[in-house]
C-alpha cells in the first residue's frame, strides 16, 4: 500500500505580463496559503517520504513553504521539468521511477493535469481543483512502476483547499 499526495501549486502572480510563465512567482495569497497547507498536513500527520515538484517557480515556492512547515529538507525536493504543465500520464511516468521502498510521495504540479489525475484516481470532478489544494490517495500497489501499468486501485482519503483550511487555520510556524 502506498500513499500519494497530489498538490496544485498555490496562487501565482499574474501582475507582470512580461514574466515568462515558468518564472511566475506566488502572489501574496499563495505565500500565505502554502505554509498554511503545510501546517494542516503536519497537524494531520500527512507526510510524504519524497517530494516531487515542477520546475516552475510557483511550484518550487509552494513546495518550499510546505516542506518548511513539515520539517522536510528543501534540498531533498526532486525537481523535474517533466512535471511542468504535465498531463496525467506524464505525472504517472515520474512517479513510476521512484524507489519501491518509498511508501509515500507528494507531487506539486499544475492544472489541468493534476486535477485530471485526481479525477482519474476517484476524486469527484469539481471542474479543476483550486490553487493550493492537497489531495490524498491510498494506492493498492507495492511498487510505484505499477502506476503506469494501470493495474491499481486508488482511494481518495483526503482533500483540503486553502479556503477550507483558512476557516479553521492551523498555527503557522515560520522557520528561518
């Protein structure tokens, strides 16, 4: 049995139209929400043994803020160009490369791919998950490569959004 966390990057800044898409940072809401979501994960003991992340700046910042709250070393985050605007199959291909001894993985990526993958795994479709959302699935596999074979069952066991977490916020502990 494996656990998979699918995370859509937090809200990004669209203020400068000249900024290349991959270099767009988080906006103020994103910088507030990402640590809050990390705190929520910590409170629920939702911890990943490895973090995979798109190379887009907004995804990197989201992962860094969340990992900081979870006491997961930023230097251990695995960044992959293949996760930038990845479709579901591309995300699964990245997961399939992970060590079978890892019981849990977190992926920080983008819509529409992250939402489509969550829907394929059984999360009801809401027309796309909001920025900063965290979705948690258990998978009946013993090795990550079985994801690309398509022979697995996923069960959605958690879904949180920044809006819902803000209604009952966890304590954010910013570290330097």
